[in-house]
């Protein structure tokens, strides 16, 4: 191995890194374009993001006001007189109690290069409110639907056990009212089945901070991996329920601007995964080239830069195949097929250069570690950095032990060591 050859290998490495950068950018572009289009299609076909807001209530308080009105009398002169009229103040009324039950059933769907966390939801909410005044009042409540792009099957709204009946315009939600005697209470129950996309959340108020009294929410999931969206309150209780969980929130008196919610588990998205693996590829190739150079020095059978060109092309073939196989196959099957193809290219090529032992036990093993295993670490969120770090430290230790006695002047400048001083 000579210095010019090292520069040639470095040039090949840089060109391959540029090719990977281009391929990774194309994957990001394809994923972004498809996500923008497909997310809308999924929302239209299945249902949009659900944010269920608690009903808002108010009490009507009429009062008499005196106003001065100017008008003309029979002679055409302007006269001022006082008139009395009734004004109704609608005063916000906190809910006395809330009993909410939510059942989430995961049903993930794939479109193009992405998986979408879709689910079915069954919602039942029972709310109690009362007339706080010493006179008979009209108490009103407003219920808003969680998503305008969803369907609601089995929808029912009852006030004190009576069905609401037909409502003409549901675009802005439903308004109900009831007359209550002094201090009397009323119960409103809402239930429906629907389908949603992404996180499911429950807000205590449309905006801002809300006062919550005697609140209970029970949530059941049929999936094991649960997470809670940012800005939400963790459950008070958490118990196993078959294949999923039963979660509970209990509050006697609470003032908060936070929400409650559930973030359904997301499957591995083929497009972003393939892009991350592709952008990481230069690191794998750097480790592999370093091992091959050291093996060439130790065995005095250094590969020619042209050999390194074909090895880099075989590495690139793995990512190129993966990038387009994930459009049509399961991501694990795509990864396996691309990995087998790339390893076969390297081993079948190097067995003609240095024999089967060199091709399989040295080059093939190094490729499996640095290309296949390092890339497969991306399937496990949070472990990529640790895997690469451990692999890098082990590789460094092995290379240091293998080259500790190498005289690099002899290895890189073979003609220089044979020259005599003064020659």
C-alpha cells in the first residue's frame, strides 16, 4: 500500500459519499411529497386528528336595563324618553362532574413510504351541571365534535335521559338548553363511535386554562406500546387489560391548561428509515475501508484502488436496492434482500482477488458488521448511537492490536527503507 493509492481510495470514498448524499436527499424528497399528499388522503378516507373538547356550559341571567331613546312626536319635535328592556347575560358555568370513557382500537395503515397511526375510538361522556341561582334559569351547553373530517356512528346526545332529536347544522357542534329550578341539576350524556388519525386528546376547555371538578376518565387500549403527547397529563392509574392497558385519570378539583391524551404507537416508516440508513452509509464504508487497508498491509496483499471502487459500488447497491424495494415489500424483507445482494457482490468478487478465505472470513465478516449490523441498528429507536459507538471502540481496539508492531514507513514507503543514508 502506497501513499498515492491511499489518496486514490480516499477519492473513491468521497465520490461514493456524494452519491449516498444524493440518494438520501431523493428519499427525503419522495417521503415529504408523498406525506403531504397521502396524509390528506388518509384523513379523508379514515378520519382526521381527534381533539375532543369538554362541553362548555352557561346560565342565562336576564336583567332589566333603562335606555334613553330619542324620537319625534306628532309635531315633529325630538323628544327623549326612557324605555326598559330585558338583556340576557350568558354567564359561563363550570361542569359539576364529568365521567368519560374512551376505547381506542389501533388499526395502522400504510400509504406509499409511510405508515399512519389510525384507530377506532368509542367515546362516552356524562356531564352534570346545575342552576346556581335562587331563581329558575335556562342552562345551556355546547358540545363540539373532535374532528370535522371524521364520521360519527351511533351518535346520541341525551339531556336528563331524553334524546335530543334531529339537529340541522352540526358543523359548529350542538347546542342544548334546559330550564332548571333553583339549585336543580341536569345530566347530559354524549356517545359516539368514530375513527381518527394520530394522537387522540381531550381538552378541558377550547382555549386557555379551565377549572375541573370531580373528573374521571377511563381509557382502554388494545395495544401494548403507549405514549402520551407533549403537554398532556399522565394517568393516575395504569393496569394491564388483555393485550392493552386500562388507564385512569381522577381529579377532585383542578385548574390547568393541559390536556389528556394518547399517542398510538407508530410502525417503522420505510421512507425515513431508508433515508437515515443511506445518510449513515459513509460511516460504514469508512470502517470497512480502514479494515481492508490494514488487512492489506498485514498480509502484504493490498487491494488496488480499482478493487476499492467495485467494493464501494457493492456497498452503494445495498442502499439503492433498499430505497426502491421499500416501495413494494415489507421493510424487513427489503432490508434482508438488499443486504444479501450486497454481501454476495463483495464475497463473489473478492474470492477471485484473494481467495475464499479472504473473501468470506475477512471481507465478508467486516461487511456484515459495518454495513448490515450497523444499518439494522436503525430499526431500534434510541440504540443507533450506542451501537455505532460500541462498534467503533471494538474496531479501534482490534486495529490497534493488529497494527501495533507494523513499521509504517516500510508499509507505506517501501522504497525509502531500503535506501542508504547519502544515497
